C-alpha cells in the first residue's frame, strides 16, 4: 500500500483516480480548498490547502510515495479575457510551484511527481504533422501555458524526484467532461462538425487516463513528457460522425467558426485547432489501452 497525494481530486479525472487508488489499497490524500465539505476516500484522508501559498499542508508531502497534480482553471469553453487568461496560467503554474516547493522541503520525498499538462503543448498541427513527446512546443496561448506549467515542475526533478508531465488529450468519459458538452447538440438532433471539421482530435477514454496515471506512478521507466492519448487520433468531422452514429442521431449540422469566434473570441482556438499526438512513451513502457478505438470509447461513455 502506498500513500498518494492528489490535487484536483474532486474533478472529472480526479474522482475516478482516487477511487482506483482506494480500490487497489493505496492511501489517497485529497488536497482540497474545502476540507469541511469534502468526503475522505475509503482508507484515505482530506487535507486542506491553498495552492497560492505555503502552509501546514506542505507536511502532507513528507513520506508520500507519489503526488498527482490535476488542479487548474478550466481553459476550454470560456471567453479569454485578459483576466481569464491570467487565471488559466496562474492556476497551473502557481499551484505547481507550491507543490514542488513542498516536495523539495520534505525530509522523506515522494518517489514520483505526476503533473498534468495537455497535448495543447504542441499547438495547432495538421494530420500530416504528428507529435510524439519529442516535438517542440507551439506558439499559441495554450502551448505557452503548457510549457510554463511543465517548466514549473523542474525543481522537483532537480531535488531528485522522478517527474512525469502527463500531456492529456480530449478525455471521453461519462457524467461530465468535454464529451458531455459535445453530445448535447447531437441528442437534440442538432449535432455536427465544428468549423472546418479538419482539425485533429487527440482523444483518450477516461478509463485509460486513470490507468495511465496509475501506470506512471508504478513504472520508474517513465519520466518527462508522456502523451496520454489513444493511438488513433481522428478529425473533428470523424469524431462528430461517430458521436452521431453511437447516439443514432444525425451529424450534419456544422457549427461555423465565426459563431464560435463571436461567442468565445480567442477562447474558440481550442475548439477550432488540434493536433495528432502519438502515445509513444506509454506504448514503449508496455501500457495496454482499454479503449484504443474511438467507437468503443464512445459507447462506454455514452450508452
């Protein structure tokens, strides 16, 4: 049994991750801003924290086997004002810096720090420009956020802790997340591709995200950037057609780019751009995907 610290533990990915840790006998410590109202996981505990400043919560890192950092301001589906962009960046970089500082101060340091990032690191790329973990960062706002986010983990590596930067794709799962929003127009018989539909979608099932994070904790061979995506990225048009097929709904009503720009401004970029990321590091380490094909992932999430 290991002791694992998890931030963002009440979120879309955090909830099933904490459940999976408890199911295999790990002691999960949930970092939360609301310790009074957060329920402790089976066999685990709740630890209050403020991700913007040092505090007593630093002591939780001492003796932990692993730390998984998932917290961060939602970046997709919002109009990116100057203030919103600052919150998106600060919520990731500042919280990571605080956790890394706590790890560095621990007498008995965790063996591994798994910090969330995103395939948005690579910027907008066509299907003919696949990106494995060696590809450089893009130039847009989210790419810059991801690069700064990952850079904030570097002091943990310098302190001798194995660091994994989990570059997560579009997560498809039940009861929340991006797929719930994507499926709404289809259920109302108004679904279809977004913009040109040509932008690539590097997707991954929620089940695979959880098990990939466990795999990162357990496998010492994994460090640095790791793309958490299924092996078979698709275009937005292909994703839309598959959602329609699974839900037995039409998928021809296109969402024009100008409408998204009018609503979200620069915040429409994540919806209108994409990349084909390749999970080379996971595959080299022997990870076996639960849902390597899109149809199976969608059926598991939607039906």
